[in-house]
């Protein structure tokens, strides 16, 4: 059946129909696509897949840098330090150290030289040491100290006879602690009450002893030579 009408060949009329039908077909395809995306014809939401494909991701601008946390924010984010209490000091003994027994102490008499010329003034020393394992209390004052020079068994001189200083001096002596006291002897005899008449000792062999309260040292020999 021939549907063309006119003086021209049928191919001309078919081309004209194709030119008119092409825009109509494009409009029909566009309308069908809109109906497929949404019944109300609205564009897809920004979160949809089509929006992610068709919309380019904006580049991060250097004009708006990421916010830097403030000092307060940083401090709040850090863990707070924890403090451990320091070991407490041991409680002091309310009663204090016990008195030193004679067995807790070592008492020594010392002579600076083993021999002195006649007329010289020898130097003596009293030394007391806490030889125990505990601190203890002892009066080491001049009222408890005594240095004596002996000739055989006879006492020729004592520091107690003419000493003007007679006082107490209670001290806590710790284990191994030593206290020393020096004295210069005039090389003259003495007696209780310190009489004015005192005799120069002669050449010979002598011994020095020390005393601290009831504790007495071993004798130490020395000589005076002509």
C-alpha cells in the first residue's frame, strides 16, 4: 500500500517524516526519563548516586583551613597526671634514745707523742666512740671527763683538780660516732682543790688514763726525757 501523496518520489516524503518525528522522539525519551527518576519530576537528592556521579567534588580551599584545636581543647584531651604520695618519714621515738651503758662505748686515752723532752707540755686526748648498734644518750661534759697521769699506782696529776669548767653536755651518740677532747698538760703535779704550790715532774716513765663517768680507759705509756 502506498502512503505517499504528491508529485515527488516516496523517499522524499519519508525523509520529511523522519525529520519531523526525530524531535518528537527526543522529547518523548526525555519525558520518560523524568518519570523514571521521580513521579513529581524533581531532580535527585544530593545524597543520591546520580548526584555523586554528576556533581564534581569541590576542592578544599586553602582560605578555609581545618580548625586547629585550642590550648584548652588540647589540655582537656590529655590525661591528667596522677601523683603517688611520697613515703612518710618514720615517726620519731617519743621517748628518745636510751642512755649509753659503759658496754656500748669505747673509751681511749691518747698521747700526741710517745716521748717528750723535760720541760715540754704534753698534749693528751680523750676519745669516746659508740661501738654499739643503736643510738644512745650520754653526758660527755667536763664534769664527767677526767685525764690522769700516773707514776706506777700514784696519781701525779688529774684534770679534775684544777679545771674551772665543770658542766654537763648530754649528747646522742649514733653507732660509730666518735667524740674527741684535747688537753695540754703543764707537766706539773696537782692535788684536789688545786693548791698554788705545784711541782714540775722529772724525767721518767708515766701512764695516761681517761675516764668518762664510770667508764675508764686502758693506760697509755709515755716518757719524759732529760
